[in-house]
C-alpha cells in the first residue's frame, strides 16, 4: 500500500509540476519579460524550489513526512494562485518564491517517503525507477495538456489547475498515511551539528559536485529547449509533443535501462553517472548535426536515455553514502547542489542561447553544451574513488 501511495503522490504532483514547467518560460516571454528577466525568474524559482527545505530539514526529520507533504503542497498551491494575479517582475518573483518553498518542502517529504519504501525493497534503483515511471506518465499528459489549455484559456487557467493538483496530492497522501506507522525519529532535537556531520561523511562532498553536474545539464530541457523550439524554430505548438516523447520513453524504457546499466556497471553508481553525462553530451550534438525540428526530436530521445541513467543513480548513491539516519538533512544538503546545478544550468543556458541567437550564432550553443557535458563526465570519472560508499554500522 505504501509504495502505491507514493507513486500516486509523485504522479499527482508530476501532473502539476511538469505542466507548470512546460509553460513557465513561454509564459514569461508572452508577458513581455526580457531575456535577462526570464533568466532571473528561472534562477529564483529553481533556487527556492531546491534550497528552501534546508533550514526546515531538522524540523521535518522530527515529524511525519505525510504532514510535511501536505504543508508543502498547500503552500505551493497558494503561491501558484497568487502567480496568476501577478503582473510586475517584483510580484512575480514573490509568488514564484512562495511557490518554490512549497514545492521544496513537498519534494523533501516525498524523498523521505520514497527512501523508507526503498528500505523494504530488494533493489533501491528499481524503486526509484518505478517512481520515475509514474512521474513520466504524468509528464506525458501534463506537458501537452498544459500547453493546450494555455492556448485556449490562457496561462492563468494553467496555474489554477496546477494548484489543484498539488492540493489533491497533499490531501490524499496525508489521509492515507494517518493510519500507518512511520519511521522512528533519529535526529537529535535542536542541533545543527548533524548538518556538519552529514556534510563530512566520506564521499558526500564529491557526491554534491557530481549531482550538480547532472542537474546543470538537465536544466536545459525546460529552458533552452523551450526557447529553441518556440522561438528559434517558430513551432511552439509542437513543443508539448517533445515533452510527451520524453515522458513516454521513460515510461516504456526506464526499468529496462536501469537493469541494463546496473548490470553493465556492476552497481557502481559513479560509473553510471559518468556514462549519463557522456550521453548528455551526445544529445547536445544532435540539434547541431540535424537541423530543424527533427534535430529537436533526436535530441529529446538521446537526452531521455541520459536522464534515465542519471535519475535513479543520484538517489541510490546518496542513500549508500548516508545510510538510514537523518535522511531529511542529507537530502536538504544535496538540494543545495541540485539548486546550484539546475538554476545556473537553466538560467545560464537561456541567457547564453539568447545571446548567441542575437549574434546569429544560436546553433553554436549545442557545441558548447556538449563540451561542458564531456568535461563533467571526465571529472566524474576521476571522482569515482572519492564516492566509494563507506561500510556503515548496522547495514
């Protein structure tokens, strides 16, 4: 029952989150914000989305994860509703920040619930792979639906619908877990030393760097790709289908890819990450080598393979490094590198792409991105030894 609830929670939240992400950059562009303003908004939202949980992690480790999920979902819904009324850059920033806080809290609570479920499974990678499948089933529906609703009824309607999905996810998970026993609290109350102890675990600093690499690259999917297709190729109505292809490939192939990668690497997560970043690099070459919309399609296919390699790897590697104690704290620290990676990746990608387009060299962006991905892959390979999981007491 627990696993089914978690998958449903991720599915419902995915309907909202990926519907929002599919229209976010295009919505800002339609509202008349400049490229610099859009980069600022993307970075601010991503930072709040990833970092807000950090000062709350100790508190969240001492309460039911289902309660934290409800609080986070309701907070996100309030911010999204406010965003539909925001008109200026300042009010948009404030509403995005509030939305990001709610998404951040819910994200950490969801990770706690998923990690507990993986303790009872024979393969952690398989648990997170199944969750990723559920998320991408939602994405397959959310992205084209959100773009269709935006075209017919406007972006404000999309924001209200997304708020509704967050409310449903939070309420169903909270009510479903009220009769379930939860994992005992392991964090000493009122101390911040647990953050330092977690950060100093062997291999954890190297993990944070490698995690940031992956999210920097992943950040291009909902930022640069959106601009490339809607503005560069002038085919905004076909953008949603690319996100649908991305989601359906994950639904169909995630478990198979996870099994193949685990078998190929022998379960060495650092090797999995290296291969993922190399595959990201190959994906970025596709729009450069294949012109027009077909290049975007090939890009999404190759990018999705890299995503399927990357997604379970980071969760499994983190749990191997930290064990069972203070998981909310560990995930909150990891969210720093996730926020730095995704926010700088999305913001810098949008700015760099737009700058190159303005100077009639937009196609060169893909060569630069491929070079960056190759550098990340080589660095991750060199850090393989540093990320070797320690032998943890009681495991």
